[in-house]
């Protein structure tokens, strides 16, 4: 059975393209941090997985994911090798996603800006907890 589950962050914004048959494929890279095996290393280590997502799920990934967002990906993994610019043989971990779950909300993003107050939903009624609100002006110190 070839099934991989990873949780990590996107290293860049997703890229989409359409095949000649009209199918959409969305590609992005997920960085998965390793647990530190030694306390001497200050630099966190990560593994990078290239992910491909097809059709409607790929369109959703293109629409809602951006660099830095946390995702969980479940799918088949394959390893491909290639020659680097320096002549060395390198390996690439490619995941054909069956499932992609968005783990971070838009509020978790650093660039999040709140909606205008007029568009915000009405707040839930405040329950009486027995405490009285005190204004800073009323404090003696």
C-alpha cells in the first residue's frame, strides 16, 4: 500500500494549469519540519514534498491556499531523480494528493485584515457573570 500523510506549510503560492482534456491540476510544495534529533543543531530541518491536486479539489487549493498556509495532504508518493545544475544526482518526492485539508484559517495568516465593523456579524449576548466592568479612570493607582 502506498499512502502518505503529511502536515506542513506551503513554500510558495500554488500554480494551476489546465490539461488538453480540460482537467485542472494545481501544484505546490509543502515543507514538513523534522523533529530535532540532536540538541546541537539550531537550524530546523525540513523535508520538501511536491504536491499535485487534480480537478475540483485542485481548483479549491488554487483559490484558498497561499504561501505559509498549513495543510494536511494524503496521497500516493513517488520518488524521481534528476541531474542538478552542478552535475549531482538529486531526488524529488512527489505526492499525488487524494485529500487536502486546510488547517490554518485566514485569521492565522500574518496579512489578515479584519472585515469592516458594519459587515461583522452581531455579537452574541453577554452572559451575566456577576462581575462589574471597571473603567481605568476609576482605579485609584
